[in-house]
């Protein structure tokens, strides 16, 4: 023998019927707090501090590379000095 029971109810009605707690207020409070923290951290980060955080030596090394290339170009060969 096979018996099938179909129950048509909303999730809230099913939780109440089974005696499960309603966690929606808790979830909303946690999500609001998370959103506040994310927005505060985004507002506190400007592009300059992001670059300093992500690449602490990146900008300094780029400046060193630029100085190196500039020094190579300025000490390069000029026509008539015998260098090839």
C-alpha cells in the first residue's frame, strides 16, 4: 500500500507547523550589520591607501625602474662618439 500526502503551505507555515524557530529577524539583523561594516570599510579606503596596501613596494620599485631607464637613455650612444 502506498500513501501520498501533498501539503500546500508557505515556508513560514511549515516552520510554524514543525515548531522550528523563525530566524528571519536574526538574519536581517546580521545582514544589516554586515552591510554597515562593508560600507564603512569601503568609505575608509581611498585609491591611494588601496595602492599602498596592495603594493607596498610596487610604486617605489616602479620609480626605480623609471630612473634606471632614464639613466640608460641619457647615457646612451650619440652619433660621432665612436660607440655603436
